C-alpha cells in the first residue's frame, strides 16, 4: 500500500519550497530575492511598459532560472565552458547533453546568433533615407557614442577589468542587441545586469534626455525649423548597405556579424524583389528570436552573479553612459548649428543614440514644445539610424581590442 505520509513528505522534500528553506543560509535567500526581482521586472514590463517585448521575456527567464530543483539552467556548466583546461571547455555538445531548456536557449546568445538576427530585423525596419539625404548627420551618430568610452574609463576606475568595462560602456550606445552581443563575448557573467540596465534605460529615454536637452540648448535654438531634405533615389538606398558592409567590415572585421546582418535586412527591404523575405525578417523571425533572446538573457540572472555590488555599479555607470551619450550628440548638434549659421536644430543631435525611433521622437517632441510648428522627426531619424551603425562600430572596436 502507498504510505500517504511518506509520499507527502517526499513531495515536500523534492519541492522548491523545501530547497529554499533548507538552503536559506547558504544561498537560498538569493534565489528568493531573484524571484522577487523577477516579479518586479515583470511589473515594470507589463504595467509600466518598460520595453515590454524584451523585459517581459528577460524577467520570466530570470524567474525560471531561479526556481530551485527545476534544472532549467546550469551556471556550473557555463563556468566549466569558460574555464580553459576543463573537459567541458568550449563544448556545446556537453551543454546540449547535460543542460536544461534555458541552457539550450542561451547557446544562441553565447554564439551571438540571436543579436545578429535581431539586427537583421532592425535593418529590414530601418529607412536610411534621412541619413543619405543629409550625410552630415552621420557625425552626430558618432558624437553620441561619447558615453560608451566615458563609461568604459569609469568602469576601469571602479575596478572592472578591461573586457568588463567595455561591456558596461556599450550601454551608452542605447542598443540592447549590441550590448548583448559584446557582453556575451567579453563578460558573460555580467550579461543579466547589463541587459536589464540597457533595456530599462532605453525605456526611460523620454525621462532621461529632455532635462539634458533643455540644459544644453537655448529656447531659440530649440525653435529652429529645418528645411526639407532632398529625395533619395532607389539606387542610393540599394547601394548604401553594400558599400557600408564592405567598408566597415574591412576596416573592423569584428563588426562584420552585426553590420552584415543589419545591412542584409535593409537590402531585403530596399531591393523591391525580396518583399517576402523582408516581411518574414521584420515579423515572424524578429518575434521568434526576441522570445529566445530575452529568455536566454534572463536565464543568466542567477543570484550568485546578479546580487553583487557590481550590479549596482553597472546600473550607475549605465545611466551615466546614457546621459553623456545624449550630451555628446547635443554637442555635435551645437557645433553643426554654429557652422551652418543656425540652419541645424541641435536637438537632433540627441537622437544620435541608437534607440530607434524613440530618441528621434523625443527630439521632435522637445522641438515642438519650443515651436509647435516645428517638425524634426525626419531630420532626427538621420542621426538616429547613424547611431545604430555607430554603436555597432564601437562594439566591433572594443571587441577587437579586448576579444
């Protein structure tokens, strides 16, 4: 006969509740804390709409990976994977054999497959016309990468290693896939904290940028109306992704995965004969990869690596990086305004961060506050898409130095 008491006791001993209680003084509290953090992130994503397409998946991945006894993610396997001389060193086969569901999801993050596919989708949804019609805006995208390098040196001063500081610095590029791409290569143990910081601050751009914009520009400068840019031919739009891929990938080969996928997606959009591919990349593929990427990143948020002083440092450096990148773009805009005799509204410089199209919309909103008839959106899209290219180049440069 079945002993009900023994059965219930076994069920209790095998449960996650018992595991948390039994190990509370030996790391169990960390799992409980991470489950609470996961619920807070779910609240921010669902209720407050902080980058919900990514943050909901990241938060739920965090929840799943911290469930005791579930065996969905094994940090020890990935530690062995990264340890030279270990039998599991760089052995994806071992991960496939011994890992759980989230370990398999994370392979796509570790190999940089997911960030590159996301970039392909971004490329298919991006119109480089505003950039081509006003090539000078490429300089504003470059100026807005200032925060990347300031945060990098700040990370060094706070005791991070070169690869860790580079991964933290890229938060300033305001490009989540790029941050994940670089961090998964240079500092995978910081991936959860960096991804959460990057996407949280991207969602907060409408709060972070306006005070800086108002501080660095005068009302008269914000009122400046810009003339309509020229029309860009179909041939220019087709040639552009090919030329950019050749030039950037030859200059910095480490950027080839990101730039190549970005420009391939854009080429699908612009050729006129690959509409089905463009539609698939923009919708079905983008949605599938977003699910895998977000849950795979959330899986890395285990208590032992997330609940540290370094996470707080990353959060602080991240907001500094965003702020300085915005300031760098605005400085570029102010210089361009001066050189053109007041024909360029400096607000478009703040759109040089890579958060497309949110940063461009913020520039437009602030311009309309100063002058209701001012429409800066299309002018700001030039620096905005330039920022996507700029953040990928910055990531490639840092990877070539520290990879």
